[in-house]
């Protein structure tokens, strides 16, 4: 092959792909990464969905909207009176865009630092021979053929649309449009009360929208520990986030006045929801668009994801796939771990990902975070377990913060005391969950955590106390 040759070509520059490229380069491979994302000026915008229209911009808006809510509602409790509070949504969005750009630029810098060749365009498989795989890149520099001995596919996922209701990003919004609304809608509807539904619902409610979430499942946050989900639901109800469970969404009409959603409630009664904007957040589908998998015989599974084994090996030799485009949770950090592990496997090392200790976080207020098994999973398995909970209401730091909603919950094996799951709802639990992940990774017992010195006053004391609660010996409750 006379094309530009690489040891490793990574297709996709999201958190899975760019991290895989960096690790491959660190291991001494001549590495390229192909990514087609364009910024507002048409230039490259490395970082994928997470950086451009996902994790990063949503966290920027969650922070801004939280400041706004606090200034309007909770500053007064601290003796700080604000008058003339107003919202400059344009500035808020510009700040969010700047945060995204800083992250894009950071990855460009990391590619240069690690001598990774970056191609801006869409890659597709052309053919394979004994030396590797040929890919075609179509993009800003025209069309180019490149060849790689190893290919890592990290093409991510796209928002799932409701059948017959495509996203127009004007009235019917995906996660993309939901982050670019130019004025606060008076009424906002969301279909699906999953992670995106709750995070985006929170942003726009805090900024003043009347938010209604329509969820098909009869239970709230089915994957979350039931006790934690109930506590979170109470908090969201109090905030005025209207969540309807067990609904069936019918016809959706868009017009000049906005969007009209016909739906049936849990009792089977016909309802209509009229909103200015509708966000559809009903999950995501693996993205293999334009990859031309047929050219080389790369196999997909029944969901349209690239079929891989536990080690991210596809059916083709030296072709690997990671992140949202394969099985498993669609989480940036899961993709990153897979990217590192694959690069290490290519180098003949023993890359490893422990799926049981992948943490989950929902960045609402209160935040929700967990790792390991839920109480309902342990019950279904028939596993004997002990549980311990500790409320933030009894934590000094939480009281000082004025943020006492929620709890930490430990689940440990009844005999060995090994931690099986840790579940949290409350302030800054996105950070607190790391301690639980480390503990589970080291196969710690709840007693191990209970015996560790935690700084006082800190929210992390709630973690220690919940571990103490497993043996019914909390000190502060
Ligand atoms: P999701 O899977 O979290 O939630 C989708 C929800 O929509 C479910 O509750 C489901 O029951 C409901 N649903 C499905 N079809 C429906 C219908 N026809 N009518 C009403 N409800 C329906 O998906 P989401 O929120 O779209 O997020 C997509 C992915 O992005 C997730 O896998 C998530 O892990 C990831 N993500 C992660 C974030 C984080 O880690 N903080 C933030 C945002 C997204």
C-alpha cells in the first residue's frame, strides 16, 4: 500500500478515541486519529459528543443555571440579598461555548504533544490485505487514503429519535439542540426521564421554564437503587420538575406555536402537552454511519453496535471497537478505560476494564451517583447482604453548605462484608463516589471504610458513617 501508513488508526476523536490514540502513542506506535467534528468555523473540534454536545457543555450550563437558582432562591438564607437579578442567556451560552473550545484546544495540544497525526474528516473502510486496513478519509483536505495495521473504531452514538418524529433541532431537540436554545422556553417538554432528561430538565427549570417530563417506565430511574431513586424523586418534585411515569407517547405535532404531544397517563387517560420546545431523550444508538463495514466484513450485533468480545476485539483481526459504538453503558469514562486497555493489548500488555466498578453520575441537584449493585439486584440474585445508610441532614458540612438533601448507602456481603454497591444522592456525590470506586476496586469491606480517618467537617464523613451504619454503629445519627 502506498498510502500514509500507521501502526494504529483510531476512528473517532471522542473520549474513547482520543484517549486510545494518546495511550497508543505513549506505547510507541505511529498513531493517527480521524475525526470529522466541525466547530462553528468549520475547523476540527476534537472531543466528540462528550466535549461538543454532551458531558462538558451540559456541565457548564448546569453550573450556570445552579448559580442563577441560588442567587434567586438560596442566597437570602445566607443573609445575601440580591435585587435586580437578571439572566443574560447569550452570555451564558457563550461561556459554555468557550468551555467547549478550551476542551477542544486541550485535545489538539495533547495530540501535538504525543505526535499523533490528526485527520479532519469522515473515515470509511476501503479494503484489507495482509499488511492491514485501508481507510478513506473525506474531509476538509479533500479525499485521502490511509492505511493502518490496527484500527480502533470509536465512532460513538447518536440520539435516538421517536419513530416518525425526526429531530429538527428547532422544536424537537436532541441533546445537541437542548444545549443551544436561544431563549428560555416558557414551557418545555421532555420525553424520557433518563440521564439527559433529568440534567437538561434541571437546567431549563432553573432558568425559569415550566418543565414536564414524560417517562414510559412506571418506575422512576429504574437502574438506580430504589431507595436512592425515591429520595431523588422527592427532591425533584419539590423543585417543581413535573415527572409523569408510565406514559404512552402518541402523536407529536409541530406548528408555529410550538409542539403538541398527545399522551396517555398511567391510568390510561388521554392527555395533551403543549410546549414551546420538546427534548427527546430516550437513549442513543451506536453510530456506524458511513463506516462502510461491509467493505471488510466487520460484524454488527442485533442492536447495530459493532460486535466485540470482552476485550473489545471485533470479528476481524487487529480491528478493535470501544465506547458507545459497542455493548455496555454509554459513558465517556467507560470508553476511556476501553481505549487505554485496547492500546495496551495491541502492545502485548494485559489491558483490563472492570465493568463492575464503572461509576454512574447524574449531575442534577441533588446529584445522584453509584457504583456496583443495587439493593433490588441483590434481592433478585438472592444474595445475603447488609445495608447501611446515613443522611446528609446529619452531616455538619452539608448543614454549613445549606445542602442537606439525600444520603449515602452501603451494601455489603452479609458474611464477608465485601462492599457490593455504594449509592448516593446529595451534594457533590459525583466527587464522593470515587472513594467507593477505589474501595470496591481493592475489594474493601465496609469495615475498611468505617476505620479510615475522614476529614472533618467534610461531606465524605457521610460515606464513613454509612459504612459504620452497616454494623448499626453510626456515631452522628
Ligand atoms: P437513558 O437511557 O438514560 O434514558 C432514556 C429514558 O427514556 C428511559 O428512562 C426510558 O425508559 C425512556 N423512554 C424510552 N422510550 C420512551 C418513550 N417512547 N416514551 C417515553 N419514555 C421513553 O437515555 P438518555 O437520557 O437519552 O441518555 C443517553 C445516554 O447518554 C445514556 O446512556 C447515558 O448514560 C448517557 N449520558 C450520560 C450522562 C452522565 O453520565 N451524566 C449525561 C447524559 C447522557
